[in-house]
């Protein structure tokens, strides 16, 4: 079985693949203060609940946007499962050519997203990852990662608004019934959700002017489904595109795919 780990700013997503099928999936809170032993204990317990032994894991792949946690989870994979994970980065086969000023500066999650989107939908394709940040990436018909754009994510925008104001309070991140809020909660929800949707639509228009109007748009990340409820900008939503990309890239580097 393959253990795929996507280390994000908010959550660490962990999935166990048996072949192409998902055997188990979990989210852990991202916490750089935790030790490798703590994550090992958490993983052992989660695996046990799904009837999976540590010895069942014979391969691993990971990507990370939290540099301090990359060696920690590498240590977890080595110590708990006895495997050296494929870490997405320079020197790893991905099926995608990085056409970027500094290829090493592209996050592993963006590469995994690009590889999965191109595998599933071909190119040209735009990936919109709606997470802690909202990230737009373009991949050409020739499987070239040409770059993208990074904006504050919906949760980041909400947290920033709350931190910068004295009278506003946190709200549930859902779309209100109308753009004109009839109370403060609705007004905040409208401003956050609808403006974010409009930003995504506007950025996609700009990308398509540069990449071609036929370019497909794939939504992913924790807020992709919320955005998709308010716009038809996505041709498809694949919430865990990064994890699929990890499986595909692992296969490319180990002769399985």
C-alpha cells in the first residue's frame, strides 16, 4: 500500500492507496511544534482503526508547503514504515515540465496538482486550488507548467478581517441568500464569499486570455465545493487532486504507472 502525505499550512492530508483505490483518508492539524513520535502515534492509531498494519505500508510519497515538517514526516515514514518517501521536488519525475524562472521555487503541492490535472483532463488546463491560499496554475497542451498566481484564501481573508477590526466577529463561511446582507453576519459572509468567487472568475478570464478560451478549469482544495455552488467557472471539481498527483508521481519514479 502507498501512503501519500500532503502537508499544508492548515491540515496534513494522509491517504492510503491500495493500487488506484483509496483505502483510508485522514486530516491531521498542521503543527510544527509536534515531534515525529507524536505523529507516529497518531498514524498508528488511525491505521489500526482501519485495520491496516504499519507493515502493510510499503511505499510513500509526500509534498509539503511547510519546510520544517518535510524532514519530520520523512523520519516518520522511515521509522514507522521502513520506507524512503518520494518527496516532490527537483530531480523527481512528474510528467510536467516546469517553465518557471526558478523551478525549485514551485511548491510540491502545485506540481502534484498540475500532474494530476493533466493526467485526468489533458491540457491546456488551469488548476484553482482553494485552500489557505487560493492558487491558480496553468499547464499547456504540451504539459508545461508555465506559472500562476497566488492570492489570499477564503479562510485567510476571514482571519485577516477579524484581526484588523474591533467590532466584527468570526462567521461561518457560507454564502448568504443575497449579496446585500441584512445584518452584520450576512454582510461579512457576502463580502467574503461572493468577492472571492468574483476574484476567481476574474482571474480565470485573465488566464484564458493568455492560454486560450478552450482551457479547462479544475477546482480543488477545501473551499472548491463552496465556490462551485456560486459559479460555473469550474469544468470539474476534484477535492483531493494533490493526493492523486502524489500517487501518479510515485508511480512514475518507481515504475508502477
